[in-house]
C-alpha cells in the first residue's frame, strides 16, 4: 500500500517509565527516527507516566540513555527542549481535564458515578448473560443537569466517552488497509479517572494532536485501542494521524511476543554485554523492514537514504540472537584498531585488566577477527595478565592461518 507521505513527518516514541527499554520499543523508535530523518522531520520522546503505581525512578533517564546509545537522540523531549511540551504526561494534567470537560459539555462524553462494586456486579451479570462489554451505560442516561448536580455535591466520578451505538468505526492503517470494528461491541471507554489522571486513550490523542504528530507507529497489540482513538479524534474535530501498526517482535522460538520477562529483552543489557550500537541499530531496522538493497548490512546514513515507510512489513519478526551476533562480529572486524581499542578498554578495566593504550593497540590484531562481542576480549586476552600461561595452541594461531603457516 502506498504511503500518504507527510513532509516533514513528526514522529514520537512514547514509552512508560516502568522499567528498562524493551528491544521492541527500541525497534519502533528506530523506525520513528528513520521516518523523521528521511523526510526532514522531527523525532519526539514523550514520557507516558500517568500510571503512578508502576512508575520506576530513573526510568526516564534510562530511556533517553538507550536512545542516545543507539544513535537516535530525540529532537524534542523531557530535558531535551522543544516548543510543544511539556513532554511528560504528569505535567499535563490540567490539559487533559480541560479537554475532558469540553467533551462532556459537547455531549461527546459523560460522567459515570458507578462505584467499583456496582461495576463489578454489572460486569458479572453481563458475562453470565453473554453480553459484550463490562458496562451497561447506565450513567449515559443521566440528565446533564442531574449529572452536574451530583458532581457539584462531590460525588466521585469518571468521565466516559460516548461511543456510537451502531454502525462501524474504521481504522485506516497504512500497512494493513482498513480495519473495521462494530460500534455495538465497543465499550464507553473511561477517559478521565476519579483522581484526575487521564487514561491512555485520552492522553495519547490529546498529546499527539497538540504535539503535531503526523505518524503514529506502534505495535499491532494496540490495534484494539485504535477505534476509541479514532472516535476521540472525531469528537474533538481533529484530523487523525497516519496509523502504522507494526508486527510483533517474537521470542526466538516464535511462541509469543518477546516480553520483559524473557531474557534478552532489555536494550542496554546488550551494551553491557559488548554489542556495538551500530550493529544493534542495523539489526533492529531489519525486524519488519524490507531493506531495498541487496545487503543486510547498512549504517544509519544509508538506512535514512533508503527508508520507505510503505516497505514496512506486517509479518512478525522473530528475535534471532545468532543473526545479531553475526552482525556484531562484522561491525567489530570493520572497526579501525584505534576505535576498537577504545571500545575494549572499559571491558578490560572492569575485569581488573588495566592496560596502556600502546599495549592494547598491539593486542587488538590478535583478537579482532575472533570477537563476537567486546566482552569476549576479556577471556581471549586474559593470558597477558596471568602469572602463568598454559594456552590452547589452537587459540594462538591467527585466524585464516593453519598451524604450519603460523610457524
């Protein structure tokens, strides 16, 4: 499908600061960055921290650190500047409250005064009756004056979106074409909670609009939330962004999405294990993109020059550690000796193997062809710090030579 191109594109990555950066989030960020750079646009970081129960101190800084390590530093974001901030949702609460009230006044949303106990009972009754959804819209029938009176009395409430009761809602996805949802099967989603915090649905639409986001790239697991957001754009009278729902990044065995509970899902873990940011960028870009060239090895500049959003795929991408290792080895072998020496030094020093620059440069040719990761150098060079050495003879033969040639 051809892309409705917006020049320049404004893209965003909007993670929640609930822990480390997942490699799937990093993959989305790579595509966001590529689209922004390919069109002369801007790449924005927004922190969606409205779930205060799951907030992790320092996670925002770690997110920025991961993006910078990959070489895709955002143009705007928390601590990075930008004219359309603030870029942290907890600093935008009055904006969400004002917009939610506007929807209520326009009849596009309503106050719901149902208690948690009443909602639980309704949910169970509807489940037993085989009815869709968990809420029966009872507060939608309240007279607006009565609703306002209850609110003025201090009765706790949430604000719900008044979804259409019939027809269908169309989500026009760039990669998948039209995705249709029966309105009758969709709930009146909560937009603003009783504590004044917005739900994801409200905040993401308001923020994307006010930050002039042209393309929303995210994983396909967000497709079920898209009709609610499409309805919100219509309720506000705003133009929708281009929707781009990316394929999942699967576990190595292909059985389900690679999750935070799986080993190898944390981006910066790969930095600590000795993977190069150039190799990781290259690998992440291959997870769901048909690169137009004949090679699978490309740097950031070439990726920007070749990037076509319409070439993104819908088939799932399986995490392949062997392929990442292969790429990382290629990038290590392509480094200048001085560059490789500088990258190896922190790994050696952390292992208690301090070394002068001159000595390390003499060691680099001994291992450069053998390294898969930078961390591998610790084991391969340890003999130079050992009090006694009993090396494996095979390990002393330079790569590409046999024993006879090495003598």
